[in-house]
């Protein structure tokens, strides 16, 4: 794979890549400049605006709403474990709208978080509040009725998520994926998978035969420092070649040992996906960044996407055209 050449200097843990924004400004310098005009957004560091201009109808294809005052978290044995690993004081639609204003995004895909187990009311409410520019991804168990599936479909749900990377906080199981994929495929939904790279490798045969489209969370969670050299990366590419698999460019902080501001190792993975299959990628903010005690700067992360996809045409495809196709937004 041809590498995008960028300057280097010592920063974090030895050597970090100095990425460039689409305007030719190093990401670190752009971060330091704190471009004025923004405002504080809960669960997001900084107030600066990104230097990357979002095209019209840009979709944030991965975020979560937590509104425990209106929709209390579900009670389950895993709730305590989930709470220990989630860092936020709530994340409402009103607060998310501030992030949209800061980044210039319009469309959004709300994903039910683990705290709600299989209670999708908060997600449905958020989709309704942000209609017609919102879609949802639910969390369900195999005992869900056909009537409930139809109700969720009418409420804007377009997929189901299986977050199984951490057994301590998982509210679904790997053995649920295939039977549920058969059911939701009839509705035209997709199956969103949040697995570690080793889990993808271990379950490759099952994933390959799923009847429904598959969306991999967070760039497939390739282990570092192997990154794109880890065998699961090729598994995802083979699935993409079959024409029914997508990847979310989101959560750089989940795929890095180098860290901000460049996330150089995660950047290498993102760039490899962009080079291989730009027609099968969507971008997401992962707001309110529930895994992160120290919240990242969303302006920096959006500018970093510009480094991952330097071509304006490619960025438009990932931010606008692909999510319109995947989630059913108007073209």
C-alpha cells in the first residue's frame, strides 16, 4: 500500500506522525490554533471549530444518546460493570445538537448504548426528535417479536448492534448474531458488529455467511502494533469484496497506542480502508466518547478524518453518499 507521506517529530511515546489537514495545516498546529467561533459541547474537549468544512448533508453515522432522567438505565447484572467503564454524566439530544453545530453535520445515526441493554426507547425518541435527518441502530435479543421489529422499523431503526468485544459488559452474545441476521434481513436492516480483531478472525466463517449486510464498528478493532498486518484486516476486505460489508471510520482512540493528536497507528488503518474501499465506509464521531475519561477534541477528530481521506470527492462519498445508501436517507 502506498503510504501518505507526512512530516515527523517527537511527541508522544517517542515518535508521532504530524498529519496534515486538508488545508495543509498540520493537525497538531490546527489543534493548537483553537480556531474561534465554537462553543463548549458536553463530553467534548475544546471549543474550536474544525478546519475541515463538512459538505451538505454530512452524516455522523455513529453516536449515542444517554438520557437517564427521561429513560432510566436498564437493570441487569452487567449494569455495574458497564457503569465502571463508561464516562459521562448524560448525553442528550439538545447537547448533541451543539456538536452538530460545531462540526457542521446534519444527518445522524443514533446507536443504542450498552447501558440500555435492549431498551431502545431512548434511541427511538432521539430519532424522532431529529427526524427526518436521523436513523437508529437497536440492540435486541432473539426473543424480540415480529411486531416489535416492525414497530422499530417504523421508528427509523435500520440495523441491530452486537457489542461483544468485552465479556464483562456485553449484553448480547456471538451465538445470537446469525439467527438475528436472518430475521432483520427481511426488513432490509444490517447487522453492526463490535468485535476485537481476534474475535473477527475466530468467527470469520460465521460472519462470511451472514445473509444481512454487515457493518464493522471502529475500523474492526485491529490490535496494535500489528494494525493492517493483523489477519482480521484481510477478513474484512474479503467480506467487503462480496459487496455487503461496510466499515465505520470511528473511535481512533480505540485503535491506538500512540494517541492524540495524530493517532498515527489508527490513521494507518483508516487510510488503508479508504484506499481499499471508499465506497464501503462511513464516518462517526462516537460522541459522547463513553470509553474515554478524558474526552477528545471533536474538532481535531474531524480534521483527522480529512487526513484519512485527503480527496474532497472521497470525503463526500464517505460523509454523504455512503450513509444515504446504507441508512436510507434521501440521495
